[in-house]
């Protein structure tokens, strides 16, 4: 099982590079909960995720499933155009510095994925069909004595769960994880409480890449021991379109191929 998860980790990293070739629509439903778990308020936001000079940016296009007002739409247009101009006019030195920072973050992400493959004892519990494709179902429990390579992996021992692995592509299809204890993160004393849960699913697109399909999480947390956060959030992803590497953004929602 550990050998399998190492292969999946490698495939996940390779797949991530292809993910950035796509634009899509992301819809987020955020629910604030009271102390009894009842919904106090709901906010829905829909974004167009686009690529600007190799970076992904979110443009807000709807609030509560309604198009933005002319004023809000104009503000989003201005914000995105500022980013376009910033990237277009950056010097070679600025671009090199930005790309170095991006590569540094990607290295941290790769390190974290490798840590996940080593942090748990894995057990095959069965097989299921997801979206018509066969998948192995694997349970994961924290492994005693695990020593993480990166700082971000120090809290892995406080989570357990299951993952679904596509039998043909050896890719992560679904992940269901839950906090088994309070997790303290960072110098701001953020605490994620026991019972916090996340479910993440991927779908196969264009017969070449696995992309986010659905994300659901329930968060019970406290920041700096004062302000509490108790919420549920759901994100769905649709309308994937491959972004041509030879394209440039010339305006919001307007992309043309360079000759």
C-alpha cells in the first residue's frame, strides 16, 4: 500500500502541472454556523478562473447566483486589468524573482505530497465505482514515529481518513479526511478543532488530466484564541477549457491567440 501511495504521489505532482493549462468556473457556497451548528447566513460567489501570463487569477462574476452590478463588474474589470498591466510591464529581474518564488512554493507542495505518502499506515478496504471508473478504497491512519520533511506536514498525525485511487490512471479520485484532535498552526495561535472534515473529488477531463470536481469542508476553528470560525463551505468546478500556451490576455473574458 505504501508503494502504491508513492506512485500516486508522483502522478499527482505530474498532473498538477497540466491543471494549470485550464480555465474554469468555480462556485463557492459558504455557510456561517452558530454554536448549535445551525446556519446563520449563506453567501454564494462564482468566479471565472483565468490564466494571466502563466498565473491563475479569479474574477468574480456572480454573487448569490446573480450577475454583478455594473459598478461591481467594473471594479473587477479594473482589478484584473491592473494585474495584466503589472505582469506585462514587469522587468526581467522582477519576473525572475516572481518565478523563483513560485518554484519555491511548488517545491514545498511536492515535499508535502511526499510526506503524506510516508505519514500513514495504509490499508486496502475495498473497491468502488466512481463516475463509471473502478477505484481502490484505501484507509489511512497516522504512522507512529513519522518524521516530516517539511513544516507543513507536522499536523498530519492529527488527521485520518480514506482515499480513492483510480485503478487505470493511478490518480487520486477522492479524499475524505477528518481531524481527530485539535490542531495548532502558526504563530497566530490558529486552532482547528476535532471533527473538522474535508471531502475532495477529482474528475477526468479531455481524457488527459484530473481536475477538481467538488470540495466540501466543515471548519471549526479559533484564531488567536478569541475569534471563532464555525462554517461549512462547498465548491464546485465546471466548464473546463484548455488555455493555449501561445495565448495572451487582452481583456477580461477576451483571449486571442498570438500569431
